[in-house]
C-alpha cells in the first residue's frame, strides 16, 4: 500500500510539472509571437507613412470592401484583381487610416505565423529573415497570413483572398474544419454579390504574371514530384504551376525547410535575389520569374530532394541493422 501511494504521488508530481512546463511554453510562444507581430506591424506602418504608400497592395482589398458596403461594383477598374473574398476579409479595416490598416493587417499575419512556427521550437522563426518576407512588408502583402493558415485550420479562408498563392497551401493542408470555414466565406461572398466570380474572372486579362515551371530553369521543378508523397514537395510543385507576379509571392515556400541549416541556406540564396533587385529593376515578368526560380524555387527543390535521400538512407540503415530496430522498439 505505501508503495502504491508513493507511485500515485510521483505520478501527480510528474503531471503537474508537465502542465506547468506546457503553460510556460505557451506563454513564451505568445510573448514571442506578439513581439514579432507588433514589430512587423509597426515597421509596415512606418514604411507606408515614410514612402506615402497609403495601404500599398492591401489598399485594393480595402477598396473592394468599401465598394461592397456602398453596394457598388468593386471591379469598375482593371486594377482591382482580388476576389471578393479578400474584400470580405478586409471589412474590419475599412474605418481605419490606410497606413494603420496595412500595419495592423501585416502585424496580425506575422504574429499568427510566428505562433504557428513555434509549435515545435523556435528554429523556424528564422524564415522571417528571407528576402520575400521583406518584399512583403514593403507592400503589405497577404503571403505571411497565408503561410500562417498552414498551422490553423480556421484560418484557411485567407487562402481564398489570393488564390494563386493560397491554393497550394490550402491543398496541402486541407482538413474538415478548414473546408467548412472556406465554404462559409465563399457562401457569404456570393450572398453579398452573386455575380462577383464572373466579374473577377473578367479582370484576369490585366494580370501580369509569370509561371515558375515555365521559366528556365523552372522545368527542373518537375523533379519535386519524385517525392509526391511528401507534402512539402507537393507544395513546391503546386506553387511552381501557379501564376505569380513578384518576389513576395514566393514567401510561402519557406513552409518547406524545417531545420536550421536548410532555413539559413535558403535564406542566403534568397538574398542573392534581394541584392540583385536592389541594383536592378526587372524589365519583364520573365526576368522576375528567372530570378525567383533561381533564388527561391531551386534551393527549395534541393531541400526536398536531400531530405528524401536522407530519409531513404535512414530507412535502409534501419532495415539492414537489427540492432537499430531493437533500439527503436
């Protein structure tokens, strides 16, 4: 009996310590995510003010939301190329000053992404060093919050705001709750404006873009499908076949690297593009595509293929060494 009581007490102590550790970990994650969200949001707000950018790219979602509230056609200008789902998501920001709206939007996206990334440690926060993230912050882009939706099913509807960036994330992180949330947003947008899909599709002729797979050396990205069972490989391939406009659209690729070495390597390659962009203005979409493929996509392909080889070698070693199998058991 005394031994049983001692075992119960030891079990309770272990459980309490585990719960306390988890609580502290959650508080630290929240603190880190809040700090990143505040810092990125304030910096975005500063950039909008400093360079008189209004709300930069986010202005078009706000514009569509304003037109929606006035019961007017958001697609009365060829410059409006966002689906109405983006306008619905931008409704909470319409009463704010444009610069404040952009900063708040970007800060929320960055904070949520940081919180998701820290679920299994803090190494993956290094993706915030990637050049596309800083290309995003200058123009208040959707890519960070789209990347964050990979960690939170109820956030997946944001992938509908910019489908060419969001669809690869949605298809590789799809689940029941995410589907329901997306269906609710889609139905709501159709209730507000039943004909918007046709009006939006009519705008596509004005969308300047490149397709990574079709820009040399883009065809090499087909090699990613050698690992078609790997979600990251599928994400890379789907992103490669989606139309894109600028360097910021590639930020969601940084969901692929998981280790410190792979993240830092891909970040370093990304800044080759960033440095080139500092001294050059691309003259064509093909030029943007070439540098995006060379600096973002090919390094991600190498990460996927090296990971595949490492996993294959580990499996073979376990198969031919019984001592390792025993250790695993």
